[in-house]
C-alpha cells in the first residue's frame, strides 16, 4: 500500500495512535519526574535507611528491561490480587524505569552545586527541607534540563511497550502491528509511525533547548 | 556571648583542636591568627556546628549548642558566617540572596524582607547591583553581599573565616571597611584573617593558634609589639616579608 492509501484508510487511527502515545508520554513523564525528585531527595537525605532504599530503587529500575517489567506487571501482579488495566501497566513500566534515570540526572546536577552554598544556607539557619527546596532542587533542575529533555524522548520511545498489550486505541507502534495483520502495510506503515515519533522528538528537543537557554546559570 | 570550654576535635586520628578555651563577650571583636593548618577555620566552624566536636562545650549566650534539628537551625540563624569563597546562591539575584533566609527562616513578608535587604545592600554599597546574579559581580562585591545576607538575619555574632583571602588585592579594603564599620557599630565578631593591619586596628583581643592549640590571647598592642611566645614571634616575622 502507498502512503496515500494507508493514510486514507487508517488516517484517523494514526491520529488516535499519536494521541495515545502522547498521552502515555505525558503522564509517564510527570510520574517519573515526581518519583525521580522524591528518590533524589531520599538519596541526599541524612537518614541512612532512606538513602539505602532509594539507591536500591535506582539500581533496580535502571537495570531492568522494560519488557520484563511489563510482563511482571501484567502477569505477576494478578497473583497478588492486583489487576491493573493494560494502559496502567504500560504507564507504570514507562514511568518507573525513567524515574531511576531522572534521579541519576538530578544527582549529577546536584553534584555540580558548590557545597559552600549548602554550608552558607545551613549557617543562615535553613533546615534540610528548606535547603533542598530552595537551593538544591532549583539548581539541580537547571543543570539537568538537557538530560531531562533527552529522557523525555526516551520515555516516549519506552511507551512503545504499549504495542505488547492489547490497547484500544493502540499507540504508534501498536498500530503498525495492527495494520500489518489486517492489510499489507509493510515498511510504509512503520515509516509513518517513525515520522510521527521523530517530529514529536524534534519538538521536545526544541522546547528543551529553549528552556535550557532561559534557565541556564552562567558560571 | 560565646564560651568555648575544653574543646577537642579530631579528624580521624588527627587531633585538630586541643583543649581550646575561649570566650567572646558581647560587642567584642576577637581576631584569630596563626599558620596554615593550625585549626583556625575548624574552630570558627565549630561555633555554629558546621563541624561537630568530640569533647568540651560550646555555650552561646549561656546555652549549650543543640545537637541538630530545628533548635540548631534556630541558633545558627543568630550566628552570621562569612566564608572565604562568598558562597552566594548562584541561581538567585543579589536581592534574593539577601531575602531568602529572612523569608524562609524568620517568616518575614516579602515586602518587609526586601526593604530590609535594600537597606543592608546600601549599607555595604552594592544596592545598585540588586537585580544582578552573583557571577556578574566582582569578588569584593560578592563578599559584601554575603555580609549583607548574614546581617539580614539580625545576628548576635558574626564569624568570618578569611573573608578577604580569595580577593584580588585592590578589593580587600572595600570588604575590610565594611567589617570595620560593623565593629564600630558594636557587632560581636570572631574573625580569622591574615590582614595584620586590619587585625591591629579592629580587634579587642588577638588569639594566636598553632597546631590546634591556643598559644596566646592578648591585646593587639601587646601581641604585635611583644608577642608572648617564640612561635608567635616567628610567625609575625615570617609574614612580614
Ligand atoms: N574535612 C577535613 N578532614 C580531615 N582533615 C581536615 C579537614 N578539614 C581540615 N582538616 C585538617 O585539620 C587541620 C586544621 O585545618 P584548618 O582548616 O582548621 O586550618 P586553618 O588554620 O584554617 O588553615 P588555613 O590558614 O590554611 O585556612 C589541618 O591539618 C587540616 O589538614
Ligand atoms: Mg582556614
């Protein structure tokens, strides 16, 4: 089938698939950034058990393959009487793994902060949580804009895990399988999805660069 | 104001502060001098517990320093500290550097904190830079902002750890002038410095440290004309050249 034929037959499905990918990416990004920040605060906290747990968390989710995690969520959780929707399973898998990377990038950002600033904050009577919120996180985020932008693209690509479970509407990768089981879309069906992934990634990258230029700290 | 009794501190096996006894009265300016590695910075930093101690006691206005938590933070807010490397918050403007702690710690309103900050920035002569970021200021200006930032907490004592050592020579005086004014206004101060003329001018007492011990506490007149120990005499000789 030509691009034209594919689009006239499956155009609206592609739109839905794109929206599904965006939706998964959007929510996975929010969840993974929130978890990433929380885990990072635990990693720098003065409380040892918190540090140990958060380090373990990062090690686990940085190293587990997405497909394995998805299989665990879909097939193992029901044994614990936890039955989640396929959408939720994909969302969780595409959130937990990037959250570990998010924390790694934030830690790298934190390590660029001069410890003298932390001492100054302590000497002014600021508490741990005030220092984290007002001095550490704002600077760590500024230094992490570009890595986090790349992470956002990686999150989008991770949501292709959705093609491994029956979702309706399916995502940009799922729709390729769908078309190829119902018609002969061939490589063209795939190219359309790839094009949409690429365009989204370009927009994300562009926005990331803009933000970075705006918030970057001169040294 | 500050009483330090029989203080000992170790870094591992290294005994860095040995039986330190020192008190600083209200309104007094105490200058600490001594060779590199003698423990001056460490002593300064134990006073607001940036460094823990192994034995002995530190009393602030008669109360022992709390171990940690909110009580410690509250005491620290009353003890200003100025560092060799300024340590301004890089992501905040000059004005925000000065207002952050009063808003967060003292729960002042933004308007009140800002007004007070502008007054202090004017006092140290950098009010025209209020909207810039630290990196855009000279070292001398940054250090004056750091002093204003400490003053904004309305501290009872100010600790200075070699506040001019990281500065180009032509900027040293602008910072020392601000400190001299503070001293004249009656601020209680504990100052580690290598600026001997300044020490002579501003101090009520000079503390000479060597190898973790206080070897001599004296008036500046006495100390600089006839130091009581050979070590102090050698030290004064060595820095003359
Ligand atoms: N964090 C640390 N860990 C281990 N040893 C340290 C630490 N900080 C300082 N020391 C050691 O403690 C001793 C006292 O150091 P301190 O910085 O107090 O000296 P100082 O008198 O301020 O010297 P300077 O004039 O060079 O600033 C030195 O021998 C130093 O090497
Ligand atoms: Mg020192």
